[in-house]
C-alpha cells in the first residue's frame, strides 16, 4: 500500500486501497473575504459533459486551470492559474507530489441543489501512479466512496480545510461522489489537483 504524506491519516478501504485524510495548514485557510473571492471565480455557465450519448449540463460549476482536463467525452480547457490558487499548488507539490500541475475548481451551492454523482476520475493524460488531491473550502458536505462494481459505501465528512489524497489505484477501484442531501446548507468550493503529462 502507498504511504501517507506527513501529517495525513490513513483510512483503509479494503485490503489493497486507502484514502489519506489531512488538513490545510493555517496559512492556507480562507477567511470570509478569501472564500468570497474564490466563489466569485465561478463561470457564468455550467460545463457540458457527454452522458449516455447526449450533451448535458453539470449540476455544479467547474473550471480547469493550468492543464486541459479531459473527461466524460469533453474537454474543460485549462485557464491560466490565478495567483490566489498558486500557493495551494505549491503546497501540494511540496507536501504530496511534485508532479501535480492540473487544477480543477468545483463550486457547490446547496440552494441550487449542486452535487456530483458517483464516478471514477478520467486517467486520460494522467501520469501513472500520481495521486488525486482535493482541498475543501466553505460549507460541510459528505465525500462518499463506493467499491467499483461492488456494494456498500464509505462516507467521510468534508469540512472547511479538509484535504483528501486518493492514490491512483484507489481511483481505479473505487468511485467517489459528493451526494445531494436534504440537510446540506451553504456554499462549498473544492480544489482538486492532478498530475498530467504535457508537451512542456
């Protein structure tokens, strides 16, 4: 099994796969003003994906930065990384994996019923063996993992400042989601970092 980054707890999902759970350092926590600035980055339109042979809009806002992100039959073109996000990429590279170069921001508003259904992240252009790192800001949610083509699930609370590190093999063997629940309140932003092969 892979080894947890320093300061992260290991949660065993089965005999072969784990999820690492940690926290952002205090210097990277967002106050109300910082969160609002991050929230205002969301696109005006929902991204379209290819699902069951047709184009559908995602029930959330999302935008790639740094590197194009290929998934669900579409490409989310990577914009330049905003200065406000660079400290998070730098911390993730120094703490978790120096190959992390692609960022994806997702904005969830409970009033609008935003969620993300169960899925495995696309590994197109992803560097083999690289982890997937997700940082959470704002309102609490639940991060749910299910064994791919299996039964049952594991729920992990997603609070402000929480960081998940999903090893490459875990993403292949387990789906993940942020389900829509009646009790959800407020707004949440997630920042996910991945390592992609580029022409650079």
